[in-house]
C-alpha cells in the first residue's frame, strides 16, 4: 500500500463489558497498518474499565468519566481523532477482518466522498448472524426520506465531519441519521456494493430493542428539522410528502419491534396516504403488523425463526463477507 492514511476509530463505552472485548479486538486485529483507536467510557460501573486497561497499551488513548450521554462521549472521541478517516464503532458492535482496509480503498476510489458505507450484518448476543441489512447507492434525497444506513458500516472523511459539526446531543436514537444528513448535504456519500464491513449486535439492552417505541418521536422531529433547515431547501419542498412518509415508516417499524401493532398500522396508513411509493420493501412487515394486531400467538418467535432460517439458507448459497 503506497499511502496508508491514518484512520481514527472511536468507541463509546458504557456498561457493555459482556461485548466490549470483542469490539476492541475487532479493531486492534485489523490488517491495516495505520490505526488510531480511542475508547471513551462514560464512567462504567461494571468491569469495562478493567477490560479497557488490558488493551490500553495498544490504544491511542482512553478515558472513563461521566458524560452527557452517548453523543457526548462520541463527540469527545471525534475531537481527539487526528486521522483523515474516522470510524465510529459502538461497544457492542464489531468490525469484520479487512473492514478498515476496505474503507480506505473506497475513499481512494471516491476521493470526494463525505463518507463511505457498506452493508451491515445483524448478530445476536452470542455473535450468531441472522440478517443482512442491505442498502443501496443512496444520496441525499434517499437519506432525507429515511433510508437508514447501519452506523457501524460507515467511515467518514474527517474534513467533512468537521465542516458538518459533530453529533447533536439532543438526539438519543437517530443521532447518526442526522449526522449523515449534515455530511451528505456537503458532499455525496458512496456505497460499496457487496461489502460487509461490520456487524451490529441486536440484544435486549440495545437501544433499538429496549427503546423501540421512542424512535418515532425523533423521526418526526428529524422530519420537521429537514423541512425547516435552509441547507436542505429547495429539495425538502419537493420531497415534503416523502420525508413525512419515511418518518411514519420508521415509526411503524419500531412500533412493530416493540409489539405495538395497532399504532404501527396507523402509522403505516399515514405513510400510504402521504406517499404510496414509501411502502416499497415494507409489505411483509405490514402483514406481520396485521397479524400481530389480530392477536396471532407466538408471532414474534415464528417470525424470528423464519428470518434466521431464510438468512442461513441465503448465506449457504451465496457465501460470507466481501
């Protein structure tokens, strides 16, 4: 590799000792030669600090102190980062081998990109993969209409991150979504088809499970912000209905996760009234919500079993990560 730009990785940590060591090792065992790794712990009361100390000689630095929440911790890491490229990996997620080298190559191919991203695999608390979150060559209009990119599969150009500003501390759930929007308004992101750089761990304490019902409120707040921010005009005017339809689609998705099927169906209905095209890719989930509202027994476990079997079959046919 002729030029190996420095890549800074930031991991926010708070009481995730069960997964933290796997996360640290997934970064430290990358085959890329120029990595700066910062771990920002929010004052954990479990054994997280002891785990961090074990790996401290291989870190650029770490802190453990009370903060104002996840966004504050991540922002501290961003402020310390000096690399041309920045990745943000939560303390329960993982990078796959070759992830950082793959992101650097993507930036070489797309030197004007604000950020590059890959597909992201879903894993359970034991590390078993059960789903692949597939994205597309999404640009600003797609992101404005709530096409959601898995955060661990994103690597950012630091110059654009600095220009966009860091995470907004007032967001708890869609903080990454807002950041991608701010960066995409400056320069286009690029998707690397077929690549899977990271795994997002889905477990009972994860925010998208433990607080699934709260995501919708932030989606509606984000939609309002998109429609009022001058940086998104006139595009926001042209996409107005699709923006709000996307917010309702996201709200419905998480209401289904929370088992609130009837409110989910109401949000799906509003989505359809605003922009019928927003239903693309959601029909199975809408059917799942209908069955849930009708009181189908053991629906959640049956759906989970079906999704796992479907994914395992597809992996057996198609192979693993790129």
